[in-house]
DNA sequence: TACCTTGGCGCC
DNA sequence: AAAAGGCGCCAAGGTA
């Protein structure tokens, strides 16, 4: 077996796109090819390699690297990479492996950290890394090789180490993974990484002109609402020392609604200099604002003394209770002004700033979340408004290239199907397979005078506005329950009575008893499997952030406190974590929040997390394995199907118009066939397929259902 | 200036 | 420090 460790040193590029492939000016200046731990080749080019590999990959069985997404995205369009992947070539990313081996606790590990952890090698402060940090990239170093021979020697040593280290780490990781039965799950997430790279490199088309126009429109709207709101508050905002009323300031909003103090800074003359110029000093004082005098009991105290929360929920309560028409109007204006500003800056502006020639290349963070879900940033493509007034405008900025269609394929009720799979609840499975509307079932829990059929007719056939709305509430409850929320939180997000929500939970537990009990069974299992936290997995020298925040996420034997605030450092009192291993071998860690009581640690674990982590985590595995399944075809049929984005249970594509039907049929069949993939990868029997819905359109704001 | 925390809100 | 379903981003306000 030939293993190859691949690593590139690149230029640094602009501050917007960093050192990644996104910046068109960036290139590779050194290629490090380490074969089987002993044969290391360094290839340098002062002109850059023009994003191509120096060698073929024909005799390579496994490519190893740390954060391979970075390197492979540079050479994704190289023929050698293409044929390697199409012929089933595999990768082992030590960052991905470490993430899974630690139960998703070690996020974005650095090579230096793993070097310490596995090889006990302390990375000496390197001149090379220091240069990189200063913005001096490999291009400059390679070009200076004859001028700076000492630096050049150092650089070559640095490169060589970076090539060999991942191979050494891989061998140890593999041993650990075999012991824990984690090889299949690590292979899955490595395959998934290839699909993620493919998505990232493809990019998402935006209509830049429309984006700029929408940005301007939203800003204009913001200013209009702001002006009206400012006009209303002007009679409460009279003190000349006050700054301009700022509708985005939590301080200002709290003060104007509930009354409060606003800190102001004034320049005060405190004498004269020798040259006769006046001497000033900044004096801080507070100005009292009475505002609308809304009773603060409607809200909740903020962290800052004397300030209160002003979120949407509270604003709605105020608007519905007040008899002051001006206040009522202000509530609506504040909301609109803020929403337009958010829509403009968080989305339109970010899209414009982040795009490169009309294409967005978001970061898909694959070693970040606790549950192994993907996360997205710069821009975040997973939280673009959909249901509110901006949903259509914002999504319609994402357009299909000429001759192509936008396609979105969603798993329907993925979390519920996952719950059925994990719990094996017979009735739930039957209901899902029969197409029973679970939201209507839940509506029935607190409308006992009506049967399922009657309610179904009212909601879905007659589309009675009242019952349709009731079903929407029930739907929200359904999803909240699936996410593992407790009744209180459901009340907060739906506005339903606590009594009703509790009844729903109660009846749900009766109806789908095995499914409802799933979380408890995880918790029981996990409570039996309490381990010490991972101890010195990351040495202190690698702590990051203030006070080593990375460590506090579970890498240190944390001291714990008793009810009187006494600190216990003894081994037997150290914090422990619960570990639960899922069907597929993925490990989840749960923080033990227990305290010391009479000298002994009483374990205590959250009720919601044990339910949520395996559900969310398994859902993400299904997303990962189905996406990975598409990769080869996406490469071979790259002129017909391009995958561009994922949002947890949905996948975004461009599909060429003239081959739409066969492509969509193939995509749907492949994605829905989770049993086939589960069997192949994990040897697990899954008794049902996972149904998907397809939508198509010319842009992602104007999509219509498509039946294959 | 650069970085951190808080409040608030978008998505699944 | 505890504890929460999982995330990321922006603006404000504060600190070094």
C-alpha cells in the first residue's frame, strides 16, 4: 500500500480571501510529497505551480494530509486529482479523524497540536510560521532562496517535517480508530470532505447587479422606518447631551421603552495650557430618559444593570398590551427598521463583499460542531432568511447559470425518520410509511373532540384558516420536540399555553412510547459510561484563546465546585464526561454538571442533549453519506450536475435543463436509498428509504415542486 | 487599533 | 462556574 502525504505552501493573498484557493492571485509555491514516511520530495517554484500537481497519483492508494480541504481545493481541477477520485481514491484527513476520535470535541485541530499529542514533539516557535503570520507567504520565501540561504535551509526543514508528520499521526490515529470501531465513520467523513471540496470549488452564482440594487432598496427602507421611529421618540429624547437615537443600540431601546440612564461623554474645559489654548477633559455622566415608561416586568433584566431585554417577543407583548398608539406604532417601526438593516448587511452586503467574479465560495466547516453537522461561514449559507418578508428577495439572488436550473432536494421530516430509525418505534414507522400527517396527530392531542380524519380534512382539504394556523403551531411543536426542546422552550417559541404543550408531550409519550423514550435510554447508557474527561489530550502549551478556552471544552481535568463554592482538585472529584457511542460508531460527549455532595461527586447530565445529539448527529450522517454517494457522478457528469450547497437536510444543485428529468430521477433515487449506503458502509439494515422532495426554478427564490 | 462580550435573530 | 438542541453574523459597547 502506497500512502502519500500531500501538503502545499502557498501565497497569502488578500485579507478578504486569505490564503485559500478563492483568491485568484493565490498559487502554490512549494509542493511537499511524502511517500510512506521516508521518501520526501520538495518541489519549489518561484513562479508558482499554476494550481497543478507536479506528479501523477496513479500508484497512490491513500492521500494523507492535515486539513486537506485547503490543499485539494487548489488542485481540484488537475487531471491527476480527477482520475484519482473517479477511480475511487481515498483520503485520510488527520483533522477529520481527530475530530471524530475525540467525539467532536477537538475542533479545527492544528497539526502542531496533533504533533504534541501523538508524537510528543513540541513545535519550536518557527521563523517560518512567524513570517506567514506577518503576511509573508511561500511565494516570497521561495523567491528569496538565493538571497537568504539560512532562511531557505530552515524553510526546507519546515516543509519536510510538515510532510512526514501527518503520516506518523495517521498510523497512530488508525490504531486508535480500529480499537474504537471508528474506521467506517472516519472513512465516511473523509469521503464527505471530498464532496465538500467539490461544492466549495464550484461556487454559488449570484446576480451581483440585483444584489446591489436589493442592498440599496433595503437600506432606503431602513432609513425611512428609522426616520419615522426617530420622529416618534423625539419627544422623549430631548436632552441635548444625548447622542443621536440609535435604533440598533440595546441601551437606547431599553431606555426609550422602560426608562433608563444613557451614558454620555462631554468635553469639559478645565483650564488653559501655557500657550493659551483651552484644556479639555472627557467627563462621563448619565442622562435619565423616561421614555414610554413601559413596566419593566414585561421584559427581563439584561446583564447590564438597569437595562432590559427588547427582543421581538417582548416587543410583540408590548404592542399587544399598550393603549398608547404611538408606542404601538413605534414597536412596528423599530422591528421593520432593524429587519431591513439586518437583511441588507448580513446578507446582501456580505454576498457582494465575499463574491469573486459573481461566485460565492463559502467556508464549509467540517470539523466544528458537537454533533458533526456541517457549519457554513463567510458567508453563512445556512441561515439565509426564508420565511420572513425577505426570504424570496434574498434567495432570488442565487441564480442558475444560463441553460441550467436551480434544484433543491430536501429530506422530508429527516429528524423524525431518524428518530424512527434510532428508536425502532413500530407505530411511528407505520405512520411515517402510511404518510400520516404527524402534525395533525399532535393537533389531535389537545383537540380530543375531533378524530384524525376530521382534523386532516379541516387542515389539508378544506384549508380552514383557523385550523390551518393551528396545524402550523402543532408543526412548530413537532420540530421543537424533534430538536430535543423541553416544554418551556416550546412555549417560548410558539406562544401556546404551557398546559397544552405539556399535554402534547404527555400524549406523545403515550402514542410513540419507544420513540419518546429514546432520549432517556441514551441518557441511561451514557450515565453508566462515565469517563474522566480527556485529561492532557492537549498540553497546556497549545491552549488557545483567553485562559485556554479550547481546553475548557473538555480537554482538561476540570476542577469542580461543591455547593458552598469549595474547589476540588483531587482526581476523584474531577469533572467527568458521559460518552455515548452511536450505531455507526460515532461518539458523543456529554458534560457532567454534577456537584460534590458530602465529599462525593453526584453525576448529573442534561435530559435534552442525550436526545438531541444522536438525532442531529445521525441526521447529519445521512446527509453526509448521501452527499458522498453523489461525488463520483458529480465529477463524471460535471457538465450536467453541479452540487453547490447543503443546509442540513437539503442539497442545492445546478442541473442542465436539457437533461433535467433523467438527472433528477437519478439524484432522487440515489439520495433516498439510505438502506443501500448504510449496508455498504456500516453493515446496518435500515428498513425504509428516506423520502425526498424536489424543487426547481431559475433562481432559489422562485422554486416549484417537481415530481419525477 | 484590535479584540472580546452581549443582545438579538436568521436557519435546520 | 453552570448549563444549554445545533450553528454564524452584525452592531454596540467595552477593554487592552
